[in-house]
């Protein structure tokens, strides 16, 4: 089983951006951003691309799948 890892939290902190600010920019609720950052939610391709655009990064630079050991 693989788990989605994200660099969203680090990128937000570098820009002094709150979850609510990012949520407003990409058209989702703040809770969605929190769930993404905590690995509880996988984004749609459109949402992943919208987030990448906000940070001027590629989707692959922000989201990676990490294999579980078990």
C-alpha cells in the first residue's frame, strides 16, 4: 500500500500562508487543506494542479507516493 506524502505544509510556511488562504485560492474548505497535509485525503488531479500552480511548482514536487513497508 502506498501513502501520499505532501510538501504543502512546508511550502505554506515558507510563504507565511494560512490553510484558509490556500483553501480560498484553490476553491476548497480549510479542512480539506488540513486533511491533505495530514495524509487523510488524496486530492483530485485538478486540485493537485491548482495547488501546484499557487506554489509555482509541479504536482510531482508537492505530492509523492511513499510505499509502506508492510
